[in-house]
């Protein structure tokens, strides 16, 4: 379980991405080895979907995030079987954030790392620039 709290990008109108590593974080896979599908709705009445195969999982559901210090991206990403070399790793996303229209957005969905290789590290990054602040914590969940 990955808990993200108040993740704020340095650059306005960017997306928050996730990539994984199979070598302990020495490198992160930026190849076309990911797939994701999400649904988002904003409290200004807009809704939409995001779906893509590509070089990352887009946690912000195809929405761009505000870099306002008052509201960062907060929520959970659940990884299923990251250490398995047999099964594809699936992430379940449940997040909220402020978009660039100053509307609160809720994103739910999931993504997958398509390579049959054990995942042993992940990174949360911005589509442009750095992440200014926020906290990411990783918890193991017992059976």
C-alpha cells in the first residue's frame, strides 16, 4: 500500500506519474510496459476517463494538477503481488487533488506493469519539473 499525502508539483498543469524498477531503484522502466484506465470526476460537474498503454501509469487520471500549496494530491495506490515474476503487477488508484480549474477531482482506477519481472522499487514523479512537497509512504499488508 502506497499512501500519498499532499503531493504538490513544482510546475502548474502537470500530471503525477508512477514508474517501477526491477533493479532496486538503480533505473526505472520508461519503456512501453504499462497500461492504465481511470475514471475521474470534478466537483465543478466535469467527468472523464483516461486510458493508455505507455511509459508510465498516470495517477491523475488524464487530468492536470494545480501546484497550489493549499491542495496537493492525496490518496492510495495499492500494488498486488509486486514481488511475483509470474503475475502482472496491478495497482488500484484512489486519489483526490485540485485541478488547474480550481475544482476538486477524485480519480479512481487502476494500472498494470506488463513485464513478467518482479518489481522491487517505484517512483512517483511529475510529468514536468519536480515535486515541490508531499509525503509518500509504503506499507506492507499482511494476509
